């Protein structure tokens, strides 16, 4: 598993984004060989807030939807 954690800012609020790629050693699945995980946790005035996504690698529709969802977070920087 590959994993990266980096600081982010969403709408002026600090947080972290962790992304990880999990490659399946063996799997009966035909369209994917693994999954991409993304977790964003931001410190808001009301407490921590999280965005989580899981995407089938190699499935274009899933990959594009995950990018759109992440970009829809207000003010990601």
C-alpha cells in the first residue's frame, strides 16, 4: 500500500489529506486491480469534519467522480 499525508486548507480551515493506493494481490474483479482511498479531515469551528472516498482504479467513471467530489469541497488549497 502506498500512502501520502499532506496538509490542506478548506475554506480557510486547516486540515490533512491522506491518500492511499491498495493493489489487490489476487481478485476475481475484471475492471480493477485495486482501490484508491482518500480521507480529508478539517478542523472546523464545530469540530473535525471529514470527507472520505474510495475509487476503483482503472474505472474511468469512478476516478472522474472522485476528482469532481474532491474539487467540490469549498476552497481546497
